[in-house]
C-alpha cells in the first residue's frame, strides 16, 4: 500500500509561486519536494481557469532557451570565421 503525503497549504503556495515567478519546470520542482508532477499540475489547475497556460509557458521557455543556445553557437562560429578571414 502506498503512503500518502500531506502537504501543507503554505508549501503548496510556495511551490506554485516558484513555478510562476522563477519559471522553473514543474517536474524539477516536484522532484525536489518528492511530489508527482501531476499533483503540482492539479494544484495549478485548481487555481486558474486555464491550466494549459502553465504547460504552454513552460514549453515556450524551454524553446526560448534552446533557440538562445543556437544563437550563441552561431555567434561564436561567425566570430571565429571572421577572425580566420582577417588573419
């Protein structure tokens, strides 16, 4: 039989605030606290009319990070190419 864990209202609010304000992934924060990500998503769902909003925001933040990494790589490559051409 699985042991259920009671999480205080304050801790729930802190977790939700971290997700909203820090932009940390639900899965990451849930893991830190030993909570299933689905549990955290259910808390978010109860607090908003559009729970898909948070999933979409997290998806867009990941995509932005990926694109920023690509831009960084391309910038370095172009810089290296320009250095080689001037020498």
